[in-house]
């Protein structure tokens, strides 16, 4: 069963949340990004949570995103992104003038220097609730982030220089319909649960910084 493919066709609703850790919910402010010294501070880190719209390679090598034809345009081989090339995360990082943050599953084995640009906790195929992708729901991703902070990888000053980005595009609904065979009658109640859980998650992320 190819539930991932279904998700991109059936569910086109992409919910992307941005916020600065140290202010109220807000879109990225060009002035902050440029760090002109008079207002805000430089935004040098990205922390990403959610699904394939943000994941730059957290899923393990057995997952389809690591196989042809993913990545054929850029860089020519699969990178674990659900794209033929770069994704939103990469463009946002580029706009901020930083490298795309390492997927946390790769950070352990690669050079630790790129930790300076933040870390990517997003996993393709995941939702706020558990899905067919056994890689961790959004709560698990947030807990991983908390663990890094508890271990001293990031301090408060660094969090102040960060943007958190959250994507929850529809994997919960694919799980509901295609895997759990949920009914249309109960769909609205399920959607309400997804939104409530997403709100809890967003509040939790906000609280961290
Ligand atoms: C997320 O995953 C964890 C670990 O498997 C689980 O304990 C928790 O209940 C899940 N949370 C949600 C909201 O589904
Ligand atoms: C890789 O990820 C898939 C999808 O979550 C999972 O089913 C599988 O057990 C994982 N394999 C390994 C070796 O971790």
C-alpha cells in the first residue's frame, strides 16, 4: 500500500507555522534576518518539526525518499528529501544566509560544526499522531529537541537566535482514511483532535524558547 503517494494527492492542505522563539507568532521579518544591529538580533538557526515538507534526510535508508528518482535534479542522487531537488527548508535557510540545518539523525555521524545552523527534526510521513511511518510523531520530535537542550547542545542565547518551523500537511488524515479506514462521519471529530494536538505541540515548542 502506497499511503505516502495518496497523501500528496488527496490532501493538499499544508499548514506551515513559523515563529521566532522570543516573540509572539510572527512571520519572518527581513530586518531581523539581516541583523542590522538596531533591532532584533541575527537569526542564525532553524529548528524544524513535522513531515516531508521540511525533512531533509531524517528517515532511514530503507525509506523510499532515499531511492531513485528522488534528488535527480539536485544534487543528482537521493538525499532523503521528498523532492527531485531542494525543499522549502533549504530555500528558507538560504534566505537566512545559513546552511540547511542537519537532520538530527545524521548529526551524530557527521561533522558537528553544522549544529550552528540549528537542527532538523522533521520526518517524512509523520503526523501529530502516530502514522504508518514508525519514525516518531511530532511530540517525539519535540522531545528529541528538548533532549539536545538538556544536554547543553543549545543554550538560551542560541534559542533566541532561532526560528522554529512546523509543518503538518496531512499524514494524520492519510493514516485515518487509508490505514485505519476511518469513516467520513467521524472525520470532523478526528480533524478537531489533530488541530488540538497541533496546538499543544506549537505551545510546547514556544515554551522551549
Ligand atoms: C507519540 O509517540 C509517543 C512514543 O511512541 C507516544 O507515547 C505518544 O502517545 C505519541 N503521541 C501522540 C500524540 O500520539
Ligand atoms: C526504517 O523506517 C521504516 C519506516 O518508519 C521502519 O518501518 C523501519 O523499521 C526502519 N528500519 C530501520 C532499519 O530502522
